[in-house]
C-alpha cells in the first residue's frame, strides 16, 4: 500500500471510527456488519444434535433423590441442556426438556405458569399429575398435557418411582417476555372430576353435544389431557400394516379433540413408528424436535452424527438438520417440537429429501 493510498484512507478510517463511536453512544449499530448472520439463506441453529442414553441418565436422576426431595426442589428435574446453548436451560432454541423423578410417597406441589408443558412417561406405574381438578394416572408412554395457566401438581402413591420427560416452551415464552407463575394454596389441588371423566368425554369417537363454545385461552388448549400409550401404540401398529412414509414410517400428531388442531398452541406432540428392517430417507424441517424412544431399537442419523437407540433414550434434532432412521426392532418414538407455533406464524417448512447421501 503506497503512502498516498494510506493518506487518503486514513481520514476515512478516522471518520468511520468516529461514526461508530457516535453510533454506539446513540444506541445504534450498523446492519452491514451483521446482515449475513441475521438473514441466513437457511436456518443455522446454534443447537447441536445430542443423544442422552437412558442407561446413563437413569442412575444420575436417581442420585438426585439422595440429594434433594421433590418437596424441597418443588420439581426434581434434571434439565437436558444443549451444549450449543450453554446456561440457557434449552434443548432447542425455543424448547426446554427435563427428566423428572417423583419417588413413592413424594409430591410436587401445586402451581401454574404461562408456560405450557407436556410429559411423556418413561417408567413407573400409576403415579399421577392433577390438572385443573382432574387426576391423570401416568403409565409408560402416556402423554400428559398441562396447558398454559392450568393448575398442576404431581404425586406418587404407587410403590415404584416414576420418571418422565418434561417438555416446556420456556425459552419461547422467555423470548416473548410473557412469563407469569403462581403457587397454589395447597400442595395438592382438590379433585373435582371422577377418574377418567375427560378421557371418556373427549378421548373416544364421540364428542359432547352441548359443550359451550370455548373462547380465548380455553379454546387453544385441549380439554383432553391424557393420551394413553395403549391407544397410541395400537394406532401405530395398525397403520404400519398399511402404508409407510418413505421419510417417517408412520408418523402421527396428537390432536385437540374438538378442533382437530394441535392440543396446545406453542408446542406439539407426535408419535412415530419405524417397523423393524425399515430405513427412512433424510428429512428436515424448521421445527427442532426432541424424541423419546418408547420401544424398540435402531439408529438415527442427525446431520453428521449417528446415535444407537434403545428404550428410554432421548435425542434432539435441531432445526433443519437432516435426520433418518433405521429400525432393527419395531421402533416407537414419541416427540415434541415448536411446529404449532411456527405454523401459526407462517414460518414452518420441511424438505423431503429424495436421494440418500448428504443433503445440503
Ligand atoms: O412439572 O410443573 O421440568 O413447572 C419445569 C418446570 C416441570 C412442572 C419442569 C415445571 C415443571
């Protein structure tokens, strides 16, 4: 660089330095520094694919019971933290996941919050979550919903510990600065309905004729709060006999019984089966997803990672990362993602990748 060029550049650099200092003082920043990071041609999630083997998780969650009681902890949960999002209690950019343990005789006191929660039971027999005056028994593979602002408490009067996977929209609600919570007056809320009342009312192939039209928050949240695994399993097994998607095997979403929509607006639950011997093609979608292996064995490829799957394992597929499955024993997966929120915002996309091999 010649002295002449330098002398013409220097005043510009000085001017830019002064300009940037003024921007900073005025709480402004230049878009041209960050444009490429903001408006990417495709999603570039900071979340990383990861697999938590239940064989490793289980002893650690049980050790937590020697450290703290469910009562002391309010919720005795180990958060599944994505190392791509350190310190943020997030498994994807928008979702939280944790493993909760309630020992026999313990209870997790009643509270409510604007965050929605769903639970997939991993082990146990007949502990319960109470939601809005209804007792929901919990057995392995069951899906239990606690919609936004619903009172909920957990208890275990059975003789064995119960462990489940919690999914919450905590990071999404945090992004929107819309978090509210409050504690209940009692540890356990009063039960106002006979056992299974809403499950019979809304979980069969009939609906109450005289339901008053629901509005606001009540209409987006499903009145059906327990989706038992035996029905999920039977549906998947039956459908696997007829037609298989090349990308999913059999994949279903859980539904709001009166609207057919997602059961909750921010987060959606799924059930999927890949029959033994079946290999799926690569699939990618903008909804980062958390999976629980309910049954079977196989392998999942997520981006350039490969994870062996057995019952109880949890894994995360970040937004837009290609995934494909191969089952060695009929593989049943339960999952949740932020797809309902993305659909409502007009943002959700998927790509069914035709060729095997590396997608873009
Ligand atoms: O069970 O209510 O994993 O409030 C995190 C926050 C579970 C719960 C979590 C919660 C709960």
